[in-house]
C-alpha cells in the first residue's frame, strides 16, 4: 500500500472519529445536560487519534502530506508540494 493510500485511509478514519465525537457530545448533552467535560473528552480523543497524521511524510524531502504551507487540510497531497515526488500510484 502506498504512502498516499495510508494517508487517505487516515483521513477517512478521522472523518469517522469526528462523527463519533460529535455523537458522543450530543448524547451526553441529551441525557445529562450541558457538559464541558464531554466536549473536552471529545477534543482530547480527536487530538490523540490524529497524532498519527504527523507520520505521513514525503520519503524524499520529509514534507507532511497534510500540510499546505502553514495550513493543515483534511486530505493528503497526491504529489509532494515541495519536491514534486509522486506519492500516489498511477491510476489504471
């Protein structure tokens, strides 16, 4: 599996984690009332789940696939923005 495919799977995983975090907060709000603790737990869980994002770096130059300049985006680059290395396998 290519680095790009692994990064794309991580992006999908994070989309699912975000949905679960939102549902968690909504369920706690519904049954227990407003809780900043539930929101904090959801945020800490999302940060911990997304820590793996920092491992998806270009094998040539080391630039992260999710960073576009100073911004972080939720989808990975197919081509390295720094050195131009193709990170996704060619389409059939």
